C-alpha cells in the first residue's frame, strides 16, 4: 500500500499540487474576535488580508484539535497501513504535539509517524512534496522518512517584512527580538534556524531588502524547487519572479499568497523566497 502524507495548512501548498500528490492538509484555525475560521477553507488568503486591513481587532491562531488529526488518520487508514505527518516547526506552534497525540485517538490500526519539519511556508511545503513524490513511487514509510529528513536539510527561505510588530504581538519573534525598538519600521530579513525565527540582516529601503532575496536565490548552484510568496504585495512578487526566471524557469516558480495562519503573525508587506536545492 502507498504511504499517505499529511501536513498542515502552513505548508502553503497549491491546491493542484495537493490533489496531484494525494496530500491531506489539516487547517490551522484563525480567530478574528469571537469568529473562528479554518485556514484556507472558511477564509481564503485574499479575504484574510482584506479583513486584516479593515479590522480593528488583531487576529490570532490556534492549533487544530486532536480529533481533526485523528479523523484524518482514520480516513486514510481505510486505504493504507502507513501514514507520515509532517508539521510546521514545533517551536512556532503546538501542531506537532497535537499531531502526535492524535495517533492515540485513532479507531483504526495503522502505523503513523510524525515529523517536525522545523520549517514553515513553502520550505515546509517542499519537504512535504518530496515525501509525497517518493511515497507515490512506492517507497516504504521508513524510506520516506529517511528522504524527508535529508530534504529538511536542503530547504531554506529568506523573507522581508515592512514591520516586526505582528511577530512581536504574536510571540513568534524568536531571535529577531534584537531587531525591536527603534527599527520596527526598517525592513528586516528573516529566516528560520532550528525551527526558530532568526534575523539575517536588515535594509533601510524596501528595494534593498528585495535585492537580498534575489541574491539569496542566485547563491544556489542547483535548484530543485523555488517559490515566491507574498502577503499583500503581489506586484513586487511578480517583478521578483521575472528577475528570478533568469536563474530558474518561470513556469516552475510557485507563486502564492501566504496562508492566513502565517499572515496573522507577519502582517501585510511580507515577501518570501523559498528554495529546495544545494549550494557549493
């Protein structure tokens, strides 16, 4: 039987990729006041960023319930006896722990393993895609796990913000705490390291910050996958895609809006490049 892959909505996977690779996506929850939305289902990215600009109430996020994961596992167990769940960084969310705890709530017998990707956004998405592809090719669960762990070491992303204020309010600022204070409005450059938000640098002008994203991508000797994501700056994203097409085929660059579960903690104005590849 084919190993089935489960992930969460923070992986930012395009719907056609999810369908083609048979990936099950569990949505995180986004709260606006008393109203709770399932990320990407009840609230699309476009609707979210419009609401974010208009709302006087700052949104929040919460993890899926254990029952949601257990139900998904049980449904998949009807067609397989091996499942791999790959979640966003456990240092950013409790989703990993919930995904593990949910295994004990299953009604059906099935081997389920859970891996902390230590990433988010399409960096996490590329790990999930790789796992799903080798699973479809007939790899065993142990083989898929081995490939997944190797892929975790081959992904990276770099992003820039207009402000760190949303990360600060959401408590996800990590080591980028050093950027706070008088430079909240400077364009910081951020990535994840060991699952924690890590400052890479800062730029006093937006154009320079975007130039850093371009240089980051150009530093790779080989690229297997690339994505450009934004929260509410599509024009800048498209210009960056055009420039990056000199390095990687434009038709293969994934373009997406950042999921609301991430946008809650970054706010509008985020631009990100994610890559699966190798540097010399």
